């Protein structure tokens, strides 16, 4: 902003009021930040402690600033507005989010160069508040408290996604990798067209981000933050074309309040790129239907192929699209045209290298996923079905989950009965993957995250159904507000629980506990590994332990598994067990004695050390180290 215009802003009476409110906000912010720094003195990480205090100070000061600005600074404009002040509050929070990002960036930049001491951080915070103040006033005057009260949903969606991405980066920068992430990180060090458990996309993305940013937890997860932000923006763009910008914005807000998308999407797994390419493919196919362009069918097929490179279940989008075409009276003619078939061909051309890799490896990945995902034929039982439905309700939140189901049903009925293309397209692509895993759950256990693509189109269905139909029903607004409040509450509780023990969850069952203590184990392993000259080969009895040790050891050595009668894994595909011959082996297990099958494979073994992992005053697990020699190559 030019200096001349800035001076003009400062000369206005409104800006003087805004500055006065800002001054009061500074006092509140500084007081709360200082109190938070004092009360959090037991947090050892300077970065975590500083940013947590700044965040808390911002939350409190935003509330006081809004109330003063609403009832004093822009009081004349508010009397002209029609409707509830809650819409204005939502816009103010978005504006404050942008200002807070500027503040947080300024504080971290100054602290990085000039020091993290408490007294200095408070000074850096003043500079950050000043920078954020100018951003906040600009948004407030031209948008939040504008006379017409028109909400720029495009800008709001972008700011919302940027803010969420920043919060995720901040929240997860001090949470170590969980076992699966370390396992995929191991894959990224040996790139291929396929792996035992999944296609290669997750490994490729981790290889890219760790090449750029080093082997930190943030670098491993970075593409997860970017791609989930992309999912939200794609949903918004598709929703504003199908319905209205208001419906589209509400959809991404509601979706990102759920545990599944707000918390689960911060872990780098194959589900993340699959979600992105699934959403992008929906976007492209809808454009193909709207504009009758062959190029969109072809590009959509290529994107579905990329989704198949992320996770095999992306293939479910293909039959879903054909089911939609068969049901839609307006789009049924596409079944007689080349577009959809070129889409299928392009998808499989992109996927062909994975098929070739599986052929070269005795179809190992396909066979594993068919057994793991669908299961062997069994007697139908309601046990897994109840677990599946309960899992979906837990990760989405119970009331919102019921809303999603109602919206899918509503969309199917309205789509067929009224020949509404948008409702039918969204409901069919939502229902396809949800019903597939519901049928699978009749015979085998399913994971809660497997049905995540359901809620991509489902979020638009839910907000469209509410805005266009349900809001007229008595008590519907109250129920909608309660649903969102429960979802937000559960998600915020999960975020807080990552850094503070609030819930009476046993330590061993706590989700964060899975990532705790492996730096301690790695430190002890390093001591025994470097003893007596030649480095010993590190071997674990499960792939999770092998991956976590490889990640946490300073030089990231080659680690392998040897565990007869355990679930096969990627280490078996690499055939690293051949390395055991003629070497001293440092064997890692969670049992007090060496497993009998492992003991039979060596001529000699002896106990070295037991490492107890504790967290928040509770024992999580014990890891035992053995020294084994004389590998015979047989566990019989």
C-alpha cells in the first residue's frame, strides 16, 4: 500500500477509532501472551511455547476487538445492515486470520534472527501486531464492515484454506512421525513403480518434499498440507459452479471441522493424494459434462490414473461415473460417445507401470490388498458393519454423519425425480465408495479413513440440501448449529490433546503415543550399534519398528525385518534378510525374550538392554535389544 494512502487512512476518524481498539487489543494480546508464556514454562520447545502463547493471545484479543469495532468503530454501517451479526463475525475472523498469519510470520522471522528469549519475543510480538493491524484494517474497512455487507466468498475460501494450512504446519511441526509415515519415508529412499502395500505416489511425494526440505517430520508431511488445501479449493470451485459461492464456502468450512479432514489429513498417507486426485477428477468430469469437451474426459482419465497411483480404491470412481451416466436422462447420451471410454483408457495407461511392477513381483501388492481390503469370503456378520458405521460417525462427528447420509439420500431422490444433474452426480459419486466399504464390512474389518472420498461430494450435497430445502424446516437451523458445534468441539479437543493431556485416555491407547519415545530407543540402539568396531546390522521383528529406527537414527542406516509368521511387508519385497548372513545382528523386539522362531535362526544370541518408553508419567511399552550371531537362514 503506498505511503500516501496509508497517511490518508490514518487521518480518518474511523482509523483513529480502529487504532484505539487495536491499542486495547494489543494490551489484551500482550497480557494474555505473557501469562501464557509464564504458565507454559514447563514446555521445553521454545518454538512451540512461543507460538502457542501468541495463538492464545490472538484468540482472546480478536473477540474483544470485534465487539468494540462492531459497536463503536463501524457502528454507523452496522445499523444499515440487515440480518444477524454472526455473518459479520465470521468475516471478521477470516480477516483476523490473515492478520494473524502476518503477525506470526513477523514474530518468527525476528525471533529467528535476534533471539527467542521471553522479553525479546514480547517486543517481536509488538512488531507483528503492528503489521497485522494494517492488514486487518484494510480488510475490515473494505469487506467486513462494508455498508453492503457483501461477502467475497472467493477471497474468504482462499484465506480460510491458507489459515488452516498454517495452523496444521504449526500444530504438527513438533509431532514426530507415526509408524506408517516412517514406513512410507523408507519407501521414498528406494523409489519404484510399486510397493507391497500401496502404489508409489506417497513415496514419490515424500521423496520430493524431503529432497527440498530435508528429512524432518514437517518435510515428510508437507505435501499432505498442500494437497488437503487443494482439495478444499477444488470443492469450493466445483460448488460455486454447481450451486452458489455461499453453499460452496459452507461446504469446505463444514468439511474441515471434521476429525477426518482437520486432524486425519495432517498425517502423510496414500489417502491424501488419492483425495486430491479424486476431487480433481470429479471437477474435470463435471466440466466435461457441462461443456461437452473431449479434452476434459481425457484429462479426467489421466487424473484418475494418478489417483490409482496413490491408492487402488481410486478405481471406484470409474464405475460411479458410469452409474451416473446410466441414471441421468440428460447425460445418458455419453454412453454412446467416446469420451467416457477414452477416460477409462487414459486412466489405465497411467496405471500400467504399476500393473507391470506387480507382474514382475508375482502380483504381491494386488494379492495383499484384495485380501486386506476385501477379505477372504466369510460368513456375513454384523460386527464389522457396526464398527464401520461407528467409525464413520466418530471421525465425521455423529450428527454431521447423519446429515451426510440424509444428504446423499436426498440427492439421489431429487437427482432422479427432478432430473437434477448436480444432485445426482454428487450423490452417486458419494454413495459409490461408502456403499462399497459398507458391503465389504459385512465380511471383513474396514478402516475409518477408507471411505474418506465419500465426503468430498457429500459436503456439497449437505450444504446445498440445507440451504435449498432443509433450512425451512422447524428446528433445522438449531440442529445444524448443534451439529457443527459438536464437530468443531471434537476437532479442537483433538488439536489441544496433541500437546496437553486433558482426556482420561490410557497412555497406550492415545493416538500421539504411537510416535513417542523412538528417539530414546534410537539413542540406545546407536550406542550398541557403534560398539566393538564394525557397525551391526539393525533388524526388527516388525516393519513399524524398522522404519521408525531408520528414521530416528542420525545417519538413517539401512534397517530390515526378520520375523517369521508375521505379516509380510515391503522389507520382504526388498529381500534384505539376505544381509543377515555373516553379520552381527542387533535385534529389536517388544518381548522380554527372543521369539522362538527368531532364536532358532541364529546359533547364538544374548540380551543387551531393555528400554522403557514413558509418556506423561505412564509406561507405554518396553523395547528389548538382543545381539544375535550365526544366522542360519532358517527359522524352522
